[in-house]
C-alpha cells in the first residue's frame, strides 16, 4: 500500500500521495528557479522588503551596482543598509508604500562607480486580509538619461544666454511672419517684453502695418528659400540692416525664418553728414577757385576734385588721370620748376609751395598756387602725395595794381615827409629835428602797414570789378546787382580813406595839451603797428582799463608808444623767437596812469640797458636804424608831458613803463 500524507486546514483533511507530493515540490522548485532567472535578467534592481522594513530578497543587479552579495544584506533593515542620512530622505516613500500606496520617485545613490541616478517604484504586497505584508522595490538606473537631459538643458541654457546677450535682434518666425521666439534685444528694441512679441506679426510690431513691408528680406527668404539681406527704414526713421535665414523641413519646405537685425541709424546718418560735408567742401573749393588732389605713388593713380578738373579744363570721368597727364597742362616755361619742386619734396619729405602757369585747351593761361606734401607709412616710406592748386590769376593781377598804388602812396609819403620836416624846423629846431628823424624811421614801418591794410580792400574792389564782367558775360547782370556792387565798392573805398585820415592825424603835431583817453592812444598805435605784427606772426595781448584819462599831447604820446612797440617787434625778429608776443597793460596807481609794454625777446644786454635812451645809440647794423626812436619817446614823455619812461629786464624779455 502506498504511503500518503495528510494535511488538515480549516477543519478539513487533504490526503496527498507522497509521490505526487514530491512531483509537486520539484515543479515548485523549478518554477522558483525559473522566476529567479527572469528577475536576474531584468536590468533593474528588484528587491522585496517586509513590513518590518527588513530586506528579504534582491536580484543579482543589486550586487552589480552596489557590490554587495545578497547573503551580506538579506535580513538587514533598509536604514542599516542605506545609512541614516539617505533613509531620512526616503522614509516618507516607505511609509506610504507600507500604507498600501504605490509610490514612484527619482533618487541618487552613491555606488562604487560614482553617484548614480535611479527611477524607483515601491509596490505594496497585500495579504489575503488586505493587510500589507511588505513592498517590492523596482529601481532602474537612469544615470545616462539624466546626464543627457542635463547636457541638453545646459545646451539650451547656453544657447538662450548667447542669443540673449548679443546686441543684434534675433527673431524666429513661422512662414506667416508670426513671432515664435525672440531674444531680449528684440523686446528692448520695441520697448516690449519677449512675451509681448510672441504670436504677433513682425510687420505689425516694427512698422505698424497690416501687411508685410515692401522689399522685406524676410518675405524674400520665405519665397526663395535662400539667405536674403537688405536695409529697412522704419516709420520712426530708424534704419536696420536685416539678414533672413530660411528654416526648412526635411522635405525642403520653408517652415520659418530666422531674422537677425542690427540698427545702423547712426552709421547711415554719419554717411549722410559725410556726403553733406563733401558737398560743402566742393562748393567751398568752387568759391575759392581751389582744387585738391591725391597721388598714389605705388599705383601711379591720381585723383582730383571737380574744381581742379574745371581749373585745368579737364573732363571729369574721362580717361583715368596720371601724373604725366596733369603735367601736360603746365606751361612749358614753368614745367622744369614744378618738377624740381615735387622731386625735392619727395627726397626731403618736406612741404612744397610755388606759383606757376598752366595752359588750358583754348590756349589761355592761368596762374596757379600749388602746394603739397608727402605722406609716409609707419616705416617712413612715402606712399602718397597730397596737395591743392588755387587759381590766383585774378589775385596776381590785383597785386600788380596794388604795387602801383603802393608806389603812389610812397610818393605821397615823401611829400608828407618833407612837409613834416618843414614844420619841425620851424617850431622845435632841436627836439623836433629828432622827432622828424624818429618819425621818418617809423613811417617806413607804417607805410608798409598801410600797404597791408590797403591790399585786402584793393583785392576786394578788383574781385567786384571782375565779378561784374563775369555776370555780364553770363547774362546775370542786373541794375539791382550793379547798385549792390557799387555800394559795396564805395564802402571799401571809404574804409581806405579813413586809413589815410588816421595816418595823417597820427603825424599831425599837437599845438596844445588836452585830456585824452589812454586806451584810445593805445588802440591807434596798435592799429598802425598791427599789420607788421600780424605779418610776422607776433601775438599782441592787451589788458587795459578803458576809462583812464591823462593830459598831454595825444599824437606825440601815441608816437612814443609806437616807437616802443616797434623796438619790441625788431627785437623779436632779430632774436627769431619761436612764439613771439608783446604784452601791453594799462592800469592806475597813486594818481598816475601806467602803461607797460613787455616782450619775450630775451631782454636787453646789461651793458646796453643804461644807454638805450641816448640819442643815436642803436644795437642794429649801420644803416638799419638811426637810434632816435627811444630817445624821442623819452623826450616826449618826460620833457613834454612831465611823465617818466623806464626800462628793465624781466623773466624772458624786457619791459618798458610809461608813467604819466
């Protein structure tokens, strides 16, 4: 009889044949091994934890990740295996799982391979009585995915940071020109936030239009599928340079466009100002009859202004000019002189300046004043030559007329000189003889000054006459223009007449003492000495009190002051001072009016300072001066006006003091 096993459960008895029991036991064991192989093959950490939080099962992946053999940790608590710090971080998940809730979360755990990230699910194990017997743990390694997500996120952040940081406006739009994305500069350019731009049409935002702008590069990029660029002027007059990059789908269809814009308003306005300046320069050259040129020494290329073409009677825009082309218009008699001047400037790298003639295509000749200089590179090698050429034909003719007037004035001066001499002999035989000699010495200076004062008015009159002729030739001559020109010429002639009156009054002897304004005497002196001072680049600094009066002979006082100023000018020219200057000061102290005249000519030699007021004493060469100017100045101030004239050396020069 076969042996049987009996099992009792819930008041009933089950009898199983032992052979059948062994068969079932073996099948159960085979099934367990089969399930274990399945669990071990799953690429995840699968564990089981009982209700007391003790680990009861782990698959082999646990050993791979954490380097623990299952036998080392089976039966240990989660707290003991993971550590207190980690346990506190996941305790609420465990609590929820033991309460019967399925829980999912992500966590990071330190392994021998470093910090790993896991996606964890806790599944409760419910008993027959709905009580929780424990929970299953399924943990998947998501480290690679997390790293990829972080890299992608970092890339997106960097891209957004770059696009946000650039000053250009970057906008992505769909094929209907609706804004999908814009950087911060895009919002700032319109005074809006980026969110305010999204979903709106670009032409609505920038141009306040209900349809795309004409010649819009973005529209062209969508139509052609190629990069387009161009300039757009907005209603607010801002100018933008736009590049449009089409975005295509895999089938080649344009699905959007990236628009990169940069405001160029400042550059465009600068270009407009430059064009305006160039036009003004062209007009100024035309008025002055002066042209400019530039010669590239390496490329043998000459460029000229329009006015220079006109002066030389050449055709702008024709055959490219060369240096030889321009040399052909130079008068044959002056050609060698021009070439020598240019060659010398090239060899010495100095400025050149000369007058020469040119012959125009109609056979007429003109006189030019040509100037130029060499331009070198950083290593000192000549690379360019630049210069100007001014048509001075009319001016030269005027100068010839002026020379004739100057000769007439010189004859007038000789007559005047004889008359002054006669009066001096009659009234002051000794002192006035020296005064005449002093005035003779000063008259040569002032005659030259008067000539300078007359040169510009005479030039103006000549130009007015010439302009009358040109207006008549061009049919622009009118009665109104004639009256205006005559009025202008008469004003100039009256100014010249006043110069002669001032000159005559300056030499007119004073018969009696009068009260006069000292500042006016200084002004009269500077008026006559001014041209000679300006011609020699001598700066005059005045510091006067205009309300000071003295009693005496105003013309003689002015003559004395003129002698002192002339003496200072001669000293500055003799010493060749780099920046010559004369200081004239007027002040009052202790009831006296003090005038000081100082220069920066280095001072008077100590051996001569006590002799400079002696008659006929001079430090100049024989024939250049007679030595009576300062003597007569002292005589006038001290004998005739009861004042005092003295001199002393100061820092850098000499100072004369007139005290009356």
